[in-house]
C-alpha cells in the first residue's frame, strides 16, 4: 500500500490521508509481540488505517494497544472506529482525556461549533469507546510491547493539557504528537501548533526541553514523519514558537483586529524559499491554521498580560 512506509525495527508509518491530503497526519504501527498503533487519525481516516494494519498482517484480534498522544480529532478521532474493528485492543490515553473517549458528546459538539461543515469533510465524529477498554495514564507510565520492549510515557502539556509523549525503549524513537509543533517534510520547516483553549507557552517550552533531555535517537512527528536531526529540529521548533508568540504580542500592542493580526503573522512567518510546488500551503492551513494559532496564543497572553492589554476582534475571539 502506498500509505505505508517502513521505518525499521518493526515500525511503520501510516499516512492516514486526512481530508484526502497526502503527508499531513501519520499514525505509526509498532509491530511486535504486542502490536501497538500510535495515533488513529480522524474518524474519516479509520478505514485507511484499518486497511494498512491488515496489509501489515495485523488482524482484528491481533492489535494489542491503541495509544493516542492526545484527544484532538486529527489524532484520536478514529479511536472509536478502530476499537470496534479491533476488539482485542486496549485504548491508552492520558487521564485528562480518558472520559472524552468514553463519552465524546461534549468534545464532538465543541468541534462542530469550531469547525462547522469542515467536520464532515476533514474529521468526522469521534465514536464512544467502552470504559472497560480505556486505560488512563498518569503523568508517567509505560505500555508493554512484548519481548521486553515498551513505550515509556510522560506528560507533555503546552499544546494540550492531556498530551503525552512516548519513547520506544528499543529504538529510542520519541513520538511527539503536537508537543514539538508541526514538521513539514517537504521543506524541513517547523510550524507551531497553538490552538485554543489549552495552549500555554511555558508548559510547551518545558515539554520541548524535556524532550531534548531525553535525547531520543529520532523524532516521529504525527505531522509529519520521522526526523533524525533531533537537536536542531527541537531547537528550531522552540525558537519558532517564541517568535510567533512575540508577533501576536506585537499585534495586540498595535491593537490589530483578528484578521489583521493573522495577516501580519502570516506575512512575517512566510519562508522566502517557500513555493506551493514543494509544500502545499492549503493542507498545512487546513491542519494548523494561522488564525487558530493566533487565537490560541492570544488566549494565553490574556492570562499573562490581562485581557485589558489588547482590544478588537483578536481579544474578543480569543476569549
């Protein structure tokens, strides 16, 4: 299948084809004694992921674990579907997100309010998973992959309060979710992921610093793919995040409304060597829009500077 890339050591990248795009959201299969799927992608991606697992020899009774780095719908929207297709699998998630996988009513309703009709073309609805099949992780934990291999888990907030990172004891791979932002393989650029309501700069920087201290052999980005130059990419991701926050702070000081703030940030973060032929801008905007990032940062700045430090639509939308 053209959605599968073998990464070595029984690790396979699965392109979930989110929204019909190639190379935007990845799931990963660790195929061993206890096969484990890291990230399901969206509900609309579940058939693609299930077919890839079947192609890799993982049948309905073979998948032992499904783990999601956090419960945002591009990472965990397919959990209910995959759990139904693979009834032997245990679903693992941080304890802050567990209840939303069991009863996703509020999460799905909120997503429909935010995304509107895009929900039907990009995400689909998260289906519930039986509580008995959901394992809630504390801030640290581990997942048995069999044969002495394990995923060590750690709390990695900043992008979301329910975010975890995962480290493969056998390969040294670190599954980043969104905690280190978005990696664009076509250009090797990094882009922040700072959506409301949970973004917190201090926590995000602390999570990236923790990733650096772990000193992994490789980063496996959910968006998108493997990265070997670990220290450089983490450093650039950190710098880019701080730069976006500084730009939004400047927009607030200039009392720009949301549209003008987004336009300013988009212009000042555009890469001079960027061309649509090497990195489709539409798909990255669909995944992690400049507007959502600006609103998420502005919400956090409200907690630091106070809502009175800005005016106009940027502040109003952020709250």
